[in-house]
C-alpha cells in the first residue's frame, strides 16, 4: 500500500506541475515556479532521498510531451531541479518527520536550489549562446538576449522564489501534513 501511495503522490504532484506549466499563459506560468518548488519540496519530504527527482521527472515528462521541440530540455531541467532540491535537503539535513520540519533549513535549501536552477537555465538560454562557436547553431527565437537587468532579476528572484516556497512548504508540512505517513 505504501508503494501505491508514493506513486499516487508522485503522479499527483507531477500532474499539478504539468498543469501549471502548460495551461497558464507564458508570463503567469513563469511566476508559478513557486508552485513547482513547493510540490518538489513536499515530494522530497514525503518520499525520502529521491522524491523531488521523481516528481520533477514526471512533471517534466508530461510537459515535454506537449512541446516536443523543447522536450529534452524541459525534461532535463525539471529533473535537474528535483535533483537540486533533493541534494540541498540532504545537505541541510531537512527531513519530513512527525515532529515537523526545520523552517529555516528548508527555506535555505529551497532558496539555494531555486537559485541554482535559475542560473543554470538562464545560462543555457542567454549566456552560452553568445559565444561565437555556439551562436551559429542556435535558433534566434529560442534564446534570450542577455542584459544586466535580467541578470539581476535572475540572481534576486531565484532565491526569493525559493525562500517563499520553502516557507510555504514548512508551513504546510508543520501545520497540516506532518501526520500523514507514506
């Protein structure tokens, strides 16, 4: 029964990430990364060690099926985000226990993992294509023009979004979800 519950949580959280990414218009779906971060963190708290990677993989796979042109990158970055969340929760020793979760550690872990995925994806789509060797192989509509303002926004909004998601996750876990055993 526990295995079925874990699969249900992975599928549910991955499907919610898919819906938030696909069915919302582009400016709003980028703001919904908070939802994705909360679901990845909850997946990691419910399913220890690799829960966020599973949730990220399911969400990324579903999203990749809708946009096959960017499918491999979509899947890779969603999976990588889950791996960052799992890694930082392990590094900061954040565990989903019945006593609750340490809010400050969870905020720090989510802030750093979101910063890391923001810098990674921004680098792939804005910084790397500016090199001379790669510029001749890229499609102009796919990549961003790098600017100092976007650099600052990525470096500020990444950890701010992650910290917000970490706080929301800690609140949800400590108030409502800590007594659920999976």
